[in-house]
């Protein structure tokens, strides 16, 4: 087994992209949020190693970065599914059976609100309004809206997203 002490790992494609982000933002005021957004766009979420890398480059303690990530709902510290299911539990959807739609989603994909399937096929989240209350009850999968749903429509719709 190789006993050499050179621990510099070859950069991944993502690592190289992240370096470009640092080149653009290091030393600039207010860099943290845009760097986190770009890092998340590169990796799909914010792994702890990436938070440490950001900490080193921006000279901001990991604890502070972690605090920012947990404060803003846009940041994700765990891997996300290829398909993001958002069910609306806002007032209009609630009175038209949004909770039953949420139940049907949970049953169809086998996870609860806020979870991701092990095969990373789906992430399931509930939201307060999707901005199309006239179509209540509504769910979105990625950027596609499915309105006027009934619970028995849900499994078939979700199956189309691989
Ligand atoms: S309340 Fe559901 S889309 Fe607005």
C-alpha cells in the first residue's frame, strides 16, 4: 500500500468549479450568501466538507456558516432528490383537501414531509402557498404544477418522474 504523505487529493470537477467561485468572491463584502448559493448549485446541497472549504477561503468560522445555512430555508445540508415534490398546505389548498394529497404523496413515495428517499429519486416538502390557489389542491414536482388533484391521481403522476 502506498505510504506516501502527499495528501493533496486531485480536484473533482465540482472542486474546480468551487475554486472559480472563490476566485470571484474572496475578499468581497457580503460574499457568504452568494458563495453558499453557488456552492449549492454545484453540489446540489451543502456537504460539511464544502462548508469547511468555504470557511477556509472566506475566513468565516464554520459555526457561523452553519448558522446561516440553517436560518435560510433555501440552503440544504443533506442530499436532495432528483425530483422535488412540493405539496401546498395553504388555506385554499387546505380547505380543498391538501392534507389528503400530502398523505397520498407520503404513501406513494414512502417518506414523510421533509424527507428524501434513499435512492434520491424524491424529496417531499410541504409549503404554505404555491401561488396558484385557483387550482387547489396543488402540488408541484420540480417546476411542473399539478392542480385540482384528488388523492387517487397522485401515485400515477409521481411515477412519471424517474
Ligand atoms: S393555498 Fe395552495 S396554492 Fe395557494
